[in-house]
């Protein structure tokens, strides 16, 4: 029998159920036999997410028998682990977030928490009031605004966070869906109450640091897939000074769907190059296809 901890380690490095390299009977037996609460809880969480991920990318068996091993594992995960976050508890503390931007800033403290939270909120796109700070459209667009619509962040998430591919795929599908599309295209940032400001200090390089000669110069050759990339790195002596900045206690909602359109256009171009060079997982080809559908709808509007 597979040890629960060994299965957990393998699951942490897998992106699909098939990648576990254990047959489903062994996985089920290991889960049911695991007595260590922390290992069992984390294992169920990970297996539940792998099943969820497979369902997003059409990798689950079609028309599987009701009592199949896969169905048993799925049912066991659902009965033990509430995926991906406890929404009632989250919504209960809405008073703590005066704007969607404030909530987005808090969620972005952890990539995994942000990605799984938006995944949990997305199904509520039609049932939640549009003015709610938890409405998935506002939370997502305000989050994207806070990362400055940086496509590099999306690429990094897709490469390092299991939940990222599911989230981007589901957001693109929601964008293109005839019923839910209006929630995105009609988004207008809700007004926020007047805010007081706090003074913080940040370290900023001095002019002397920018003009000083490099202390060390490095040439780095990196081989990724079948591509060879050369980077030149210059290390300088850096002097900093404290600069006072004012930050509002209540962040203003400023997200724009038009900016998300530009971001998807860039994501599509980046994914095409990365997939052609075998630098990202092949499954991201499905996200590229939905980027194409998205651009067919919005690029000409």
C-alpha cells in the first residue's frame, strides 16, 4: 500500500491525476488508511484540486460508472474537504473590506489564496449583487489592476500555481459566455467612501547608485527546453534613501475590462511563442484556444 505521506509528496509535484503514477485503487486505499490528520487533510485537498483541474481540462473519464474508484475518491474528497474556500465565512466578514480593491489587496498577499478565492467566487457572478465587494468581476479586475496588468505575472502563475490555469480558463469562458459577458463589459468601479491617508517610507536608489560602475559582471547561459538564452547581469553597489509616500487606507476601485482585453491579447501572443518552444505545459494550448475565441469577440469591438 502507498504511504499517505509519499502519495502527498507525489501529488504536490503532479498537475493531473494520471501524473500521480499510482493506480486509483492504491490512491483510494491510501486515503482511507491514512490516520495522520494533517497529512490526510492536505492529501484530500490536493487530490480534490487535481480532480477539479482535470474536470476543467476534460481529463476526467466520461460516463464513468457510479461506483467507479474515481467516483469514490471524488466523493471522499467532497465529504471531507470544502473546496476551495469557505464562502459563508468569507462573506460574513464583508464589513472588513470597504472596497473590492481592499479585498483584492488582501487576497494578493498569497497567490494560492487569491487564485482559489476567485475560483470559488466565479460561480456567484449572477447571484451576487453587482455592488458587493465580493462580486467576482470586481474582485478579479481590481486584482489585475493592482498587479498593473502585468502579463508576466500571469505567465508566472501559469508556470508555478496549479490553480492558475483553471482560473484563467474559467475567466475566459465567463468573458465569452453570452449570459455572463455583460457582467464584464458593463463593469464600472463602485465608488468608495472618502479615505484618510497614512504615511509610509520606501527605499529608493540614489542617482549615484544608477551611475556607478558595476562591481561584478556576469554572463549567464540558461537552457530551457530546446531554447538557449543568454543574460548579462551587472551587480552594482546600491545606496538608498527613504522617501515618504502617502497611501490611502481605503483603496479606490479602478479596474477596467478594456485593460483586461489588452492583457489577454498579450497573453495570447506570449503563449503562442512559449508553446511553440515547449517552454510551458501542453495543456495550456486549451487556454490559447480560448484566448483566440476571446479576441474574436472583443478585439474588434
